[in-house]
């Protein structure tokens, strides 16, 4: 498997695991309420959990894309036109160290498989 593909899969698994952790927290909170525990093992609950995780991944992708657009508009992220440094890929995106949503911008770039550099690191 190509390293880019592995990075894309890792980013999606990160988004899915964060969503699952949030869903688990909601379920733990629901256990405090008087709910029958046998209902949590039903197929409908399992399908609902899968739908919540898929929806969470889609929501994370949308938030990350919005953060990337914000960073491009505010010039926190710049696409390299012609690489002057041999270590930079020609299509890389440079993300400034003072970008307020740097982790979301980086996540978007990982989710899409776009090469990026983090100047200052």
C-alpha cells in the first residue's frame, strides 16, 4: 500500500475513533438514567452506532475543510507554486505555525492525501 493511502486511512480512523469515543461518552451518560441494559445489544442500536460514527467522520471532514478554506483565505496556508527547496514536494501546502486552526488544517490535508509542510518544525 502506498504511504499516502496509509496516511489517508489513519486520518479517517482517527476521526472515526474520536466520534466513537464521543458516542461512548453519551452511552455512559445514558446508563445513569433508568434504561434497560438489554436494549444496548440490539441490532438497531448497533446500526445506529455505525450511522453515528459515519456521520461523525463526515462532520469532521466538513469542519476540517472549512478550517482549510479559512486558512487559505487568511493566508495561514499557502500552496507552493514552484518548490525552491528540494525537500518540498511541488504541490505541497505550507501551513503557518501561527495558524489558529492548524490541527484541523493538517487533518484536512491528511484526509485528502495532500502533501504538506509545517515550517518552523
